[in-house]
């Protein structure tokens, strides 16, 4: 497959820039919906809209690239103008997540610098919060390897046998659940993915580990859920609606109140 690089003017900054890349070429078959889950409506917008929103509005992120299936005809049907001009679709998705990310990196090779940061975020994570994203930048900005958002495992882990019976209870000490975004330098990430097996690499950190490096775990947020099953949609919608209510209350409190001048007295002299 021939992948053309973007014809965009590269910003001339001395500091490393940051870009987001969102693989959205999957079908979401486990959800059992009639259309790809990234286009299911949730809280008034396609699920993908919410996943892109916090990235497109973050001041550290120059551009948000969305990697779509080559024959995707749904993206253009939706209105993305509310996210501003930072969102750019790339029609070069692959058969796996790793292949889509790799193709997206190839397509942007003339735009993103070797030492620039790339934040890969799941299209099916619509509840990423600004605080977690700020924390990711704060902890990784000067890190040599990069890292990812994650949360410590809280539940007891059971290993099952083929009969779906418990074969053992696994210790949860030092176990974390990986989330996204996962943040690595462009050159390191594309080299890691080039050397990895796309069929077995389920996230970017795994590819980096394959080079013998140790990505840093940055505390995420349990609300940053991945929509995989039907019940996840309802949970994500509740999170987004509650977050929207809090944002509206904050705006009201911060808005200056108009002072009302007292009416002139109508009393006689």
C-alpha cells in the first residue's frame, strides 16, 4: 500500500512539539453494533468526537491525526468543526491497531520531527480528562523513554482453566491497567513498531518494551474507560454528562455578575 505523506508546513519551534494520533480504523465487532463504534452517538456526538475533544483543545498538542480505514465514508458525514482546525483525517488504516499507528506515522513523516512527541490515544476512550493529560505531559516531558497513563489493579485477579473454573488467584502487587494516551518520541515509536509483530502488539508500550526499554507509568483516571461492550456506552455517557454539568457550573461561577445601579428615587421633594 502506498502511503503519501502530508503536505503541511512544519512549525519552526526549537522545543519538541507534541502531536496526537488516534487509530480509528476498527469495526468494534465486540460491541455488536450496526456501525463502527467510533461513530455511535453518545452525549450528542459521535463517540470519536469526544475522544478527540480534549486532545484538540490542549495547548501542547499541535495537531490531531485520525487514522481511518481506507474506505471510510462515515467520517465526512459528521460535523467536526467544533474541534477547531487541528483535526486531520488520514485514510491509511491497517488490519490491526499496530498497523494503523505505523501507517499513520509513515503518513506524517514529513511533518512530525524525529524528537517530537506522539500521543497515541484509543478512539474508544471518550472520557479522557484534561487533568490526566496534563499529568502525562508534566511527568514525561523530560523523560528519555516516554510512557503511558495507567491505573493500579484494584480487583482480585483469577486465572481460569479451559472449563472456566478458577485455576489460581494471581497477586495484584505492582500490576497496572494500561490506558491511553501513550506518549513516545516519533523516531523511537516508529522504530519499535517496525520491529514488532503487529498481530501480538496490542499497545505502543508493548512495542517499546520489545526494544528493551521501560516506559514510565503515569497515574491515569478510572473514568478514562475504553468502550468495548454495550454497557460501557451507558457508563461513558453518564461520565460525559456529569463532566458537562460540572463545566457549566464552573462557567457560571466564574462569569462576572453585572452590577445593577439603584433606581432613582421617585419621592417628591
